[in-house]
C-alpha cells in the first residue's frame, strides 16, 4: 500500500467516525483529523513533502543483513 493510499484510508475512517458521532465536539475533532490528513495528502501529491521509496532508502544505507548484524543502541551499557 502506498503512503497516499494509507493516508486516504485513515482519512476515510476519520470521516466515517465523524458521521457516527453523537456530540458536536467529537464530530468536529474527527473532521479536523480528516482535514489535516487531507492537507498532508495534498502536500505529498504536490511534492512539498518527499518520502523516499524503500528501495532508494535501502540503497543508501546498510543492507537488511548488515542491519540485523549491527549492535543496536539498546545493547550498549554504561
């Protein structure tokens, strides 16, 4: 699932919950969440926010095997 598809799904859930709310406050909160997710989707579509693909991100860093073999920060003791 792409980032935009996942955000669209979350936005639709927020809108569905807003429709099911019994209080105006709860409805407005859900509509606010949906509006902000919509804003983020628009920024992604117009290139204001850059999300590197997994393939590009992996090519710049360690391979999966190197990441598994490297000690994690939680392994260090002081």
